[in-house]
């Protein structure tokens, strides 16, 4: 049997991000998707085969797994409930990365009964900013959706896509999400691909981004001290750099220079399937590494030449000279989106600016 330690699977579970449809009523300015019309989608029967295949992969790797169903809007797919039920029966955790347009009490209750472990909704600013980035009325629909999830007991996750277009709203949104008692709040930097490719000028300079992280950190502390129960995420790997500089975190160095302890999940415990079966290492890095159902997920994960190349982290410019490279490596999607090279340095890492 393949052992998870042989592949560096140290993060607890393997995630499959599955875009079951491309249909979406919104046209978000920063979205990494360009085509929002319902195109060629995998059949229900093929989807069941892929769930079986993922289940086998998890067994072979000896790790638990989670499927994050997304789109487009995954709720627009009529057979979505059957897919969720089938995966849950296989002991696979299921989350949804969706939007609130089709979410009402009946649907939320049904998702809860099926065993959905969390539902992520985007909030990209206060009402005026959010609606300008997404669609009119989207902000209020998102708030209703978050409250509906809390009502039925599905852990709610809020994600904020950060750029200069909405940075002024980040702290107010953090406060609002704490008051709304969302389970997790986090934010991610704009990746300039898809519809977002024209927004490169809206990205932060490295030291600007560091200053913003400092302000966010102070806000997180104040809200936690005030007793708010929201978990404030720190998914951006550059948090590790900031925490190291502030003396809040010290990595275990010299524990084996070839070992990847944390940082980007590409090539470690993540795969992405598009609606027609194309497989990426990460949805925000549009490099094809395989195709399902023509290939098994395990075959792609173990034998894809492109994915194997992506695992050569020592090729990442600047990171390969950094003492934090085993824990950080910046965001490969941001690097790829701005430069076209997977191994380019993260353009918003301020440490490389200091060299």
C-alpha cells in the first residue's frame, strides 16, 4: 500500500475541488472563470464513477478526503443532492463553495440532512462595493444565505477576494462577519486570471500588503479579545513570513531540507476537476495535468509529468534561497497569473524586495 508519508500528505486530508458546472448568474470582475454558460458537463453516471475513483484513491493513499463542490453555482445542477448523498455514503466529507442565489431554508435544511460539512459564500466588501464587483442585490442575498446556514446548523465560511478595489472594506467586513457569527472568515489575494486578468493594476505592492496584514492582525486580536467566536483564517502563506518577523512563530528548521511541512497544497493534497473533466493542480493555476474519466485521479496524481515538475519546489525563484521555503513558497497562483511562470517569485512577497 502507498503510504501517505511517501507523498508528503501531512495536512490531514486530501481535497478534491470539483467544478460540477460552469453556470453562474453572477459576473464577478475578479473571477478566475471566463465562461459562465452551462457547457459540456460530466453525466451523472460519470460523476458517480469519479466519486468511486476518488474513494479508491483515498484508500490507496490511506488518507481521509473531502470534496468541495463548486462551479459556477453547484446548486444549479439538478442532480447535486444525489451526488452529495453518494459521496457522503462513501465516508467522504462534502463542502460547498457556492453562492446564495438558490439557497433558501428548504435547500439549506436538505443540505444539512445530507451531511454537508460547510458552505462557503463570498463577501467582497460592504454592500455598494460587493454589488459593484458581483451583481446588484448580491450582498443582501449573501447575508441572508449566511444567516440561513447558521439557522440550520451548517458551518458558514466567508471568503473575501482582496484587491485595491475593495481593500477599504476589509476591516469593516471582518467586523460584520464576526457580528454575524460566521464560523470562519478568511481572505485571499486577487489572482489575475480569467476575468481578473485585467486587474493587475489593482494588486498591492509588497510592503503595502504587509502593512494591511498588520492592520488585519490587530483587528483579529481585538475581536477575539472581545469574545467573538468566528475563526479568523490565515490561509495566505505570507502570514508565516509576517509571524516570523514579529516573533510570533518559529519554524522547526534543519529537520530535513527536502521535506515540505506546509504552504501551497499543489502536488501534495489537492486536485481540481473542471465541469467537463479537465484536471488542474489548482483551479487558479490553469495548467492541465490530466483528464477524467479517461485517467484515474491516482494515475494523474502520481504520474502527471507537469504535476511532478510542480513538485520541484527548489526551482521557485527567491523561495529557494529562503529559510521559510519548506513552510511558505508564497502563492503559486498569484506568481503564475502575474508572470506566466509557475516558478516565478510571489510578486507580493516583501522579503524578496528587501534582498
